[in-house]
């Protein structure tokens, strides 16, 4: 019961946050690699949850949906929220890509959770859908999420998660919060994925408050050479 209550509260709060982001200029295309990766991974969750229900394994259906949800809130949402807000040097298309991906993901996750959290999901559904109760809505299908996306971006979300973990660890080692400004830092990663991570540079700099982010080839993911910005009296 405690876990269910925690999940319901987090779903309500995350939904309010997601719905605060409006796509710029009515743009509806998801163009950025990490945003596409979110939806591609969610499509896999839909497949797994559907198969679990068909096998009467309701516990497995909840497990796969909940595991994705916590990754969504703890990692993806934190990574893209500055872009979704439109803060910083982002184009309207880049901002919209995050906002659209967030809303598409929420639309799907609500339906995945509806059998388990009937009241919380119906409440959120009523905030922005005009089609009545969520319990009359169709069960999600993977193709709703994957149409027009590059399947090669599937693994980008996991790469972003690993890099974000390294960034958090580096700041923890320095005994500062994630909000602490950083003058410069170096992100180390295997050569095979370095070019992909560079596509996420703006999001990493935003979430880590990093002024200058350098990429370097190495055997394992790591964030090193962290130079904290000087704290002035005004700060």
C-alpha cells in the first residue's frame, strides 16, 4: 500500500510538471535523439506489459511500467527540463521535441498504470483529455510511439543515464549539490558512443550547470576535472 501511494503521488506531481511544458509554435515533431530514445524504450515497455497481461501476469505488467516510470522521472525528466522550459540556447524545434516527447510518454504511461492506479490516472487524464474517462481509452500500442523515429536511437537514453550518474557522482564527491555551478568538466566515455553523447552536450551542460564541457575518449564512463565556479557574495 505504501509503495502504491508513493507511486500515485509521484505520478500526479510528475504529470503536473510535464503538462506545464507547451511545444513551441505548435511544433509536434520529436527530433532529438534522447527524446526519440525515450519513446522507443517506452514502446518496448508497452510490448512487455501487453504480453504480461495476455499471460495474466499482472505483477510483471506493473513492474515493467513502474521501472520505466522511475527512470523517466529520475533521469530523463531531469536531463531535458531546461530544454522543455525553453531556457538557454535552444531552437524552437529542440524545445518542442522535449515537450512533445514528454506529453506522448505521459499519455502512454497513464494508460499503462490505469488498471493499477484507477483514480490517480483518471484524475490526470481529466486535466488535458476531452475523451472522457481513461478507462474508456484504448490500450496503448507500440506503433503510436515509434512512427517516424530512428530505431538506431534506442540506446541513447541508457547512455544519457550513465553519463548523468557520472555527473551526479562527481558533484557528490565534491560535496556540492547538483545545482552548484561548474566552470568546466570533462566527460569520459568509450569511443563507440562518444559522438552520440556529444549530441546531448547542451542538455548535460544545462542539468549540471556546466559552463564548459569537454568530451574525452576512455574505457569507462566518468566525469572528471570538475572545476567549481567561484561563489561570489551575491550568490
